[in-house]
C-alpha cells in the first residue's frame, strides 16, 4: 500500500479534478493488488477527507473499498506465431514461470523485454498482445502472447552531420549498410560517448529513420548540429 501511495504522489494527481480519487484507486491500488495475483480485484474509492495543505500540495485521507477476489498463479505460457525465436528462447525473456503468482508488472516487463529482443534483430515493428484464459477452480491464468513479428529491417544508408571525424567513424562502424538494424546500437553509442556529445540529447532531435516497409530497409540520418547550444 505504501508503494501505491508513493507512486500516486509521484504522479502528482490534480486534486481539483473530480476524478483524481478514481485515478488513484485504479492506477495505484488496483495495480498493486494485480501485481500480487489478484487479477479480478475491484477497487472503489469511498470517503475523501481533506487534511489541508498549501498552494503547492494538498493532503487527503481516502477510504478505499477493495474486493480482492481470488489470487491467481500462472498456468500455461505459450506464444502464437513465433518464427524468429523458439518458444524456449522466448520463455527465457519473460520474468515469470508457470506456477508463480500472476504478476501483471512482470508480464508487462516481459512484453517490453520481448520488444527489445526482437528489435535487436531488426524486427522494430514487433508487437505482442496478451490473451488470458482464467480457471477459477484451480486459480490459474494461462497466458498466450500473440506475436506479430512484422518485417525484419536492414540498414540501407547512413548519413551523419555535426560530429567530428573520430566519432562519426565510430558511429558508422556500428551501423553498417546491409546489416540488420538494431536501435539499441544508437543508444549505446550515445551512452558510451556521452562526454563528447551535447548534453540532454533526445533521439528525436538528432535522428530521422525512414522505413521502407515493402523492402524492409531503413535510412538513418543523424544531425547533431541543432543540439550544439546544449554542449558542455
């Protein structure tokens, strides 16, 4: 509960909104219970009492009515339409094993990890949709992740503006035309050369990636000139 309250405080809910208590109950309390296997939990905010505050911060006491229902564990975990990886390889990416508490956060994290795993071999349009089958008698939820791998992309062309020759050479050596496109390579390049690059870099400020979905190729254009005003 303390973690849910802390998360709600970090979210800086707008106390002037009529729906803030519902947002707190749904995003904070319900999510916390679902991470503990109470997949069908229902949460309803009751009495909300103001405890005062100032122009920057308000304090409240909220009574929340919780019907947690059954606690579920993971049943079967399967993958639909997996082609690039074997089911065993994909299971290793999901931080949840059959029989463990059905933790929504771990499933969400697993889908994020799958997305990165596929992106590393060029499937940058990959998506995974979870489908559940609930068995109340056994208190198990079987999970199927329906995968849409889409097209595998390779690098067609790389253009770089605004870097010195050494850094440009490093970047080009890691993004070779004809090779599979792995977006993480760009993030790693920025992290490893942070001291030599403009501060507060945002990828949308210096990178344009043009995809040809029919051919499965991507053109990468880097322009760091617009970031120069933030140089150390």
